[in-house]
C-alpha cells in the first residue's frame, strides 16, 4: 500500500477535513503514516486566513523538496484554503505536484494516479452541494476522547477582511440525520465528547432543523456525551440556542463568540452586521441563562483606518465582557477580499504591533482574573490524558473549556473526574482530586 503523510494547519475544520482525506484515500489502497521519511505522498492541509500562515507553508514546501531529491517519485501536494486561493501559482512553483481545494477531496485518488504518470494535477472547483455527509472520517486524534464532526461547509457572510468565502465557497448545511448518526458512532466507539464544526454554526439549517434543534438531538444521544460547537456568529446566535444550552447539562458551557472589534464604525467596515450594543446584549443573555458559561473571542487590531480612539473601544469591550480567553491578531491584508479591493491597509505595522501587544497584555490579565475566581471551586473534568510536563498528572477541560491539571495515577483518558482548583496560571487551573 502507498503511504500518505499529511500535516494539518489552521482551524479545527482542517483537522476534520484531514480525517476525511485519510478516509477517502484509505478506500483506494493508501495507508496513513506519521513518519514523513517513509511516505509515498506528502501533503499539507493549509490555511490562508493570514499571510504568515501561507509563508509558513511555503517554508514547509521547501523542506518537503529535500525528501524528494533522492526519491523523484515522491508526490508533494497542497490541500485546503491555500490551494483554493493560489491555484496555479503553486504548480508553477515547480515544487508541488498536486493542488486540491476543500470541495474536491473525492477526486484525490484519480488525481494521485495521474500525478504518478508524470502529470501535475489541480482541482480547486468549489461546490454548492458537497458536504461529504456519506464519508466516515478516519479519526486521527491520539486520545480517543474527543471527535470533530463537520455539520456544514462554506460561508455566506463575506466579512470584508476574510478570504474564507473565496476558498471554501457558499454555505451548505449537512443532513442532520447523518450528523446524529456520526455522533452516535463516535459515542459507540468510546468517544466522550464531540465538537460540531462550521464557519457559522448558528446559520445551520437543513429542512426544518436549525442549529438549536440539531444541538439538542446530539445532546440527547447520551448524558455521558459532552457536546461542544464552534464557531458562533454574534449576529445569528439566537435565544433558542442559548436556552437549549441552558437546558442540557451535557452541552458544554462555553461559547466562542468572535467580536473582531469593539468599535461600531470598524465593525461596519468589516461587514460584521452587528454593533457593539448588539454584541453586549448577546453576552448579557448568555450570562443571564448560564452565569458559569465561558466566553472566548477573536479580535483584529489595526484594521484599515482604525484610530487610537477606535482601538480603545476594543480594549474597553474586552474589559466589559471579561473574556476567559481570546485569539488576537493584527490585520493581515488578504488579496481578493473586499477590504483589499476597497480600503488601503493604512495602519503602520509598528502601530499594529503596539496595539496587539497592548490587547494581549490586557487579555492575559483578564484570563488570570477569571481563573483566580475559580479557586476553591469543584469541577467535573473530562480527562484527556497525561499532562505534557508530568506523566503522573492528568489534564482535561471543564465544561467552560478551562484547562485543568492535577496529580492522578488512578484515572485515565476518557474518565470524568471531580477536581478542585487550588492554584492557577493565566492559562491553567492547577487542581487536586476530590476524594
């Protein structure tokens, strides 16, 4: 059997897609390997959200080439969003044999066959129907505890800074029956947690089933199955969804709610379709029904024409919400987006970096304060496996998505464990077993 090695970059959706690719190729006499030196095919599943993500892949392509020097038959391929964005430029580099976009993975076996005959191949065609609903992913997680389930593909929001609609196509929801069936299969296989994935899960709709109803269906599989989801959009997260979460104890009390900016003018320029007050209203509703719900976010600083006063609005919103965690970036112009076509990237790089560092410092403080508020509290944690620093410690997450570490030689990955927080860092709750 031919051996395939894949490196995965970017979002959780790419991890899910890599599992689909292994499944598709596994039916055609290809075998997964984690050893790049024994691979017959080397591929990277890529991200295009920021320029530095693409630059990293170009660096990896150069390194892949070193494996090909003594093995000219070795196939090098690029999958995912970077394939969809750069297309011919990847083949024209002379360093890539195969370029395949997110909606074309079913064609991989035929494309690989053509490549082996000496013809570089590309398929980056986007689809209005493809959801891969009939394909059972080959799980690549190492702990067998948590599984990703893709519930939809593409995005219709077209935020002005974002390349995703151009690389992943229009929004398509997957048949809810296949999603529930996959979640049942995961639970039957020993998984204790599933994460439902979509660019905007709140806009999921298949027949008469919306996301709140789908979430309830998955949660009802078993009270022992934890259910998470990502990502929500502030304009679409509904009272019905929040009420569903509050009514089902096994739906994890955590919502990732990207704000991007705390200033109304910048939000409008980003085409986010909500304002500051609407966002804060959604946070208030979440906290009204689930006071213990963790909230995390994404933020971009230095977007086109952002002033110091407008940046301070983002700082003040962070203070007001008090996020548990945040993913923060400076604006990276992406070719082909509405912002690239219409707005100059006019905030100097040193200003972007200064603002980003200031926001990171603020969030570090907020994260530490959030963790300190949990000291002395008890949590039911799903153990994920040994901690990175000490094999005599286990690590796992609370329902609100906080990482816990505690001394434990009794339990194992997949066990629900009762712990008490005794100390903390900004990133981790340090705990003890509750006897």
